[in-house]
């Protein structure tokens, strides 16, 4: 299931527009820096509607100044001179002193700000000096992005002005108060409010934008949303699939631009107890992965007590397995709670960007996909029929590109995907994290109940021996409780109880043959009995998370009946009565010899008859 797939692909917003050249009069031009965009629905081509996707829009004034509108040629509407801002000092949305110190210490700028000194008595000078240095930068440069990050980190949170997206076309941002002329950093959050929330009620499935730098003013309180300088912030997605070994989905599993090659991976499957069930986890990158220096990425997968924990997992980047340590540590933990039996599998990348680069040889892209594969055995704790065995995954990720998260590089897996003996080593974790909603899959198993009776008296027949064979010709092995443990060439001999009953618990959907290997004394042996289990499972990519939607019907056939019996998905039990009668014919031996005995005997009788008739005629002639 991946309910959030479509939403997350649309929930995106512009994260930054670039600074442009600043003339020596220490002014900022408004050309291009106001151009921001919202994500477009890939299906309709229209801007996203609704306010839940883009939230917490706030503008913080970095510089104050005088807004000078653009001049245009009235006949052609061609811009003659771009609008600009003449910087007069620091704005009230920035902690100027700490901001200047941060600019001086950031290696991105080299020695550019070394000569800038903040003075409490004359702070305007440092504001103008910083603005002048910014005039040497080009649009969307590394310096502009670093400046935006530091502006967000040093903003005066008490002096922000809230904004909201306007219009049915979602192409404008308006602010609740008219903004005074100035140069602003605008922050926003991309969120989904339909799923997980923290205990405090704030949304976990969210990400912060890199600061948007924009000149605002001129009596307008609106920020135009345009189409230039697009750089999106979005939410990563996570998906879990289970491999169904018989039934296929109409469509392959997809996430982002990744498309499974096999249609057997889907949300619903059924298996025998004792089977090794394949699972696969998928994770995508956000659109703005390039804006993060390091990107924390952690899968948390949960298996119920119905599954035996795997020993290891296989980690892949774009289908390429990771078989050796990489530059960034990967930590794999597989732990089963001794009380509940629940297994938690975590695969943590301190910096997934470094892992992707080590495997692919290039920087991480929004199209990159990380997958985790493993097999887990369905065990004797499995529930028959509904509610089945649900299990789930979620993804924890870095969600604030403005914050510098630098992992120290601990001691990760010696072999990626295999937990090391020393699990006391833990990965570094950023303070700013988001978490996706859970994505679930479900596995079912079923049961066959039989009763052996006398056909005339209906009395139960005890100690009749059977074996069950599957379509591959192997025989079932059972534990003392009648639960499936596996299949081999000999199998387990099954005996009917004193009440004539016996059970086979934990069967897959499919065709089986029940063989009576030892009938009771005085009873005729019966022919093999066919068992067909037909479970109506919704093997697709759009399971809604409700077990009753995954297993919708349960039918079966026992013996030569031409009609299916209707069972209930809640029980998941195929039940039937096997009738037998006492024998009335003597056993025969000798095969063709017996037949020849009768043939020869008949011939002798015939010859005797001819001899007697001939003799009588001869005697009559004598007389």
C-alpha cells in the first residue's frame, strides 16, 4: 500500500530564488529574485490546490530600504530598468550581530566577509557592506544558497510576517500585513496533515524549505509566484511490497520514477506456514536533495510475531547491491522483542547522499531509489484467515536544509545489511527530522479440516492414516498441533482422532491431494481426494489498509464435487467429510492367474459336458 504516493509527488514548493547583482549604490534589484513557483500536479498540469501542502509561510526582513519600481516602455511593456531596493540598514527579521558572525565563519564565502564588522552604534554600515558583497554573486549560486541558510538560522522568530497561498490558481502568496520595503528571506513548510502527527499535534510528514530570498515592497503585500529559478522542496516517499508467488497484479509497483519489472510484487499475498516470504522496501529522494549537505535516511520495518526474523537484508541503490562498506556508515539492526515477539528492522544511512555517490559514481538525484530486500518465514503464530498478518514500514529523514548536520562517522556494518555483533555503535542523528506515514502489506494463510466417518452409521472413524500432497508432488510435514512446517518427499503421516477429525493448519491458496495411506480393517480403501482452496485476495498496488478489503472471499472444493463451497474469509477454513464403507468382497491375488483359473475351469466343464453327451449317444446306438 502507498496511500501517500500521489500526494507526496505533488506536495512541493519553491525553496529558493537567487540573489542578483547589486549596484555600488548598495541596492538590490527585484528582477528574478521574486520569481518562485509552486509544484504542478503531474496528472492535470495545474498548480496544486489546497493549503495543507504549503504551510507556515513566513517572511523575515533581512535588509530594510527604499523600493524603486521598475520602469517600462509604455508602448511595448519592455522593462527599461529593473525594480530595485536601496539598502538602508538591517531589517527587524534578522539577528544582525550573529548573522554577520555566521557569514564570516562560513567557508563557502572564503574571506569575502572578513572586513565586515558589526557595530552596535552604527549597524547600518555592516548591512550596506554585506549587501555590496552580495552584488558580486550570480543567480542561484552556492553563495546565495549558503546566505539563505544562514539567514533562516539567524532570523528573529518574533518578527516574522505570516503569509498564505492565494487564488484558485495557487499562483500568489499574500501576507497578513503589508510588508515594508526590504529584502526578505521567506520560509515555508511542505506538510501532509492527513496521516501521522506527533503527540503535540504538529505534523511529522513534513520538510522545511531553504530560505527564499526576495525583494518585497512598493506598497504590495503579495509575493508573485512565477516560473523562473525553479528549485523544489518535497517529501521523500516510502513503500513496502510483498512477493505473491502465484497471483499477479495488473500493474507493477511504482514509486517516483522507479517501476518494478515483476508484477508479483504487490500489497497482498498468501502463503503456507513454513514458507519463506520475500519483502521489499523502497525509498525515494526529495526533489531538493541537492540543498542538503548531508541527508539522514532511516528505514524502520516492523514484522509481527507471525514471522521469524531474517538474519540479514540486501541493500541496493537503483538495483545495484551494496556488498562492501562505503564512505558513509550504514547501520543495520534486527531485533525481536522477547515479550511480544515483534521484530524491528532498522537500516540507517548517516548520509545517504554519500552512499549513492559511492555506488553510482555521481551525486544523489531526486530520481534515485534505495531498496531493502529480505525474506522472513511465516511461522506457527500465524492467524488463519482474517485479520491476517499485517506488517509495515516508515522512513525517517532529514527535513531542514538550513541546518548543518554533519555525521561524525561511527562504526557501521562491516557487511552492509548484516548486523554486526557489536550493536552498541549507533548512527549519528540530526535534530531536524521528518517521518513518513506507515506503508503496510498483508499476508494470509488458511486451514483444511476433515472428518472421517462410516457412510452408513455416520460414526467417526479413528486412526485412519493420510498424507497431503501439493501440486509440486511434495508431502506436507506437520507439528503435533497440525500446523504446517514444510514440504518434502515423505511428509508426515496424519491420523484421524477419536472423533474422526484431523486438521492441516497453514495452507496456501492452491490445489492439494489427500491420500489415504492406511484404511481401517474391514473398510475399503478410498480414491485420492482433491482439495482446492480459492481465496479471493486483492493483489494490487492500492490496498486501503483494511484487512477485509484484502481478503474478500474464501471458497473451496473437496472431492469430485462440481460446485464450490462458500467459506468465510474470517475463518479461512475449508472443511469436509470423508465417508467410507465396510468391504463386501474378498480380496483377490494372482492377477491374470486368477482369470486363467476361471477360464480353464470353464473349459473343463464344457469338455465334460460334451463327453457325457457323446457317451449317451454311443450307448443308445448299441441298444
